[in-house]
């Protein structure tokens, strides 16, 4: 009898174990703290040199990610390649000149061209239009009653005394780039901006890398200039013009002068890549779940100080590696997802969401067939706000699940309550949150195209964007639990009958 009971117990135990192997928790458990740590000490190691975009260190990280995808048997995510390469452009000035009535002004002493917007051109004007501070905001309209289409415009840096902008920050109407954009909107072909900080001691002849070299329309040729240049064009009105604008503002008007502007540049092209591995689905393989993280960081300074980027976003990158492995194991066991899953690590996030922006403008898989983007950006640490919280080892910020689709929150809550049982902090869903994290990582490029998104985030901390963001400071156990939550959420989204609804309109706050 005892032998029979023992035999029965063994059979039941084996059956129970086999049943567990056929469930999501079995595969989620393969996302281990030990494996995450192994990967992160490589991705955020010294050899990667901070993974700047573009850089040799970034390419080394891409090689590591690609090799891991290959080892799992994932299909190349971009045709026959695991990489989606995109071009980057770096402009270097060859020469630049400003002459007024035959008088040549000196670079750095009296003027500097704007390398970020200027194109190679030589222009000559017989007059310039003064447009005050160049601000258009509410009752203030620097272009009222003047036509600047096809003309050279002169504006003054700053804003009128007592001015309160309707939008603050980068989008403020008093911001220099907003002023240039407004001049462009009004049709100006060149802009001189009068600054009081001349002469200057330095001038960088090369721009930073930028993603877009093909524009729908060119920006005005733009130069910052000294008051000496203003005086040469505007006569007595231009002398001490910065102080005059504060005490007795000069009205808009036309000033006759022979003005020569020239700027010539050369452009260097480099490349960066998104690294993509595809796990093909079963009966719904033509629909897609995307799981993303950015594998770039900010590189190094002075060729010696490395910004390792362990949490930002090495943590998300290695979570992708482990998630891909867990799903590959599920497929090998006959439990692969119905929808295809694209595991994608993108580059250039730190420079302006470049890689994800390139993908969403050049999608490899139809965005209308992409049910969700689950984006992981910083999940390895305890953020400042949770340092002393009772839930410090069991929380995650969930951002964006109240937007675009009413399916997102119920699925997230169900996956969490059934499996992870973490505290889901949604404070950053508040549209009035000054951090605006919803708009600051790669998921937002997908959201703009109508794809439902969730952003997983641990919050910032003292090592954020510092050289001290290193692998030894990561909470690997907590990171594995967060990655497992993404696994469970993706599991439901990849296997449910319908794609996620898109029933909430995208809303952008004022100033975006």
C-alpha cells in the first residue's frame, strides 16, 4: 500500500511539474537576476565606452545584442538583417562672411552662424526688416503690419520687460528656436539675431550629429550678431539697441543697406542601427507585439570619463535579452505566442529618440498591425522618491497605460495581480506632471503614430546621467521582477483574440 501511495505521489508530482512547464510562470522564471547581471556587466562595461550614438562602443553593444538574438534562434528583424541602419549627419563649416555696405565683420568678434540650421548659400540683400524681439504670443505680434516673405529679418535676443510667455521652457515664444521657426513661418529667408555677448572667445566649427538632413523646407539662414552689425545696418537706431529695447522700444521698420551673407559647409555621414530579433507567431503571426529599450547612452567625456549607463538604459537592454530568451524557450516547448514578437533595442534615444523615430517613419512591420509597444527604460534601480518607501523593493512606474487604448490598464492590472503583485505607480500619467516622462522615451514615437504603449520606469536617482550609473548599483532581483511583469503583460497581448483597441485620442500638452 505504501509503495502504491509512493508511486501515486511520484506520478502526481511529475504531472504537476509538467503542467507548470506549460504555463507562463515557468518561462517568466527563466528571467533571472543572475543572467541579467551577467549581461549588464558586459553592456555597461568599460569596453562599450558609454555607447554613444554613433561610436565604436555602440557598435560593440549592437554586436553583443545581435549575437544573443542569433543564439536564441530569433529571425532577423529586418529582412535578412538583424539591424535597421539609419544615417546621421554632421555639418562642418568651411567658411562664413557678413558684409554691410562693403565692411566685412569678423567671425566670433561680431557674428557667428547657426550650424544647426544653416545651409550652404550666398545671399545679398538691399534692405532688412526689423521685427523687434520676434515674438508672436497673444496680444504681442512682432510681425504685425510688416511683410517679411523672402526678406532678411533682424530681431533682438530676449523679451520685453514684464513679458509672461503663454508657454514656458523650450517651446516658449521667447526661445530662440521658436523665434526662428516663427520667422520661417512668416516667410523670412535669413535672420540676424542681435546678442549682447560679443565679442566671443570660442566658436565650434562642427555641429553635433543630427538625424534629419532631408527637410520639407529649409530654415532661414541664421546668424547671431553684435550691436556693431546692427548699427551698421540700422544707423543710430541700432546703436545700443539692446538697452533701447528695454527702455524705449524701437518699432518695426525697413532699413536700407547692402548686406552680404555667406555660409558654406561640408557634411559627413555616419550610421547607427536598431537591433531587431523576431519571434514568429502562430495563427496571428502577421500581427505584432513590440518590446523595446534603448541600448545607447551618452558616451564619454574628455576621452577618459565613461558614462556607463547601467540603469539608463542598460537595464532595459538586458531585460530585452532575457525576455527574448524566455519567449524563445516557450516557443521551443510548443507554447510560442500567437502574434509575432519583435524584440528591438534602439539607438540614439539620448540624442532625441532617433532610432525609434526612424523606425516609426520607416516601419519594417505595419504599424496598423502593431498591437502595442512595451518600452523599458530604466528598471534596475530604486528611484529617489522610493528610497525610504515601504514598497521600495516592489514597485514600478507604469506610464501611458491610460492613453490610446482602454485595454491597456485592465491587462496590466490583471497580469500584475495574478503574477507579479507589485505596486504599480501611475503618478506620471498625470498630463500636468512637470517631468513629462510620457513624452521622453522611445514609446512616444509609437504613440504619435497611434500604437498603444506602456513605458516601464523606476524613476530617476542620484546617478542619473552621471559616470556613477554603474552595474554594481543595480538591484538585480527587483529588475528581474519588473522584467517578468513585462513578460506577463506581453503574454496576454500576444495571445488574446483581438488586437488592442485604439479608442482614446492622442493628446499633446500645450508647447509640444
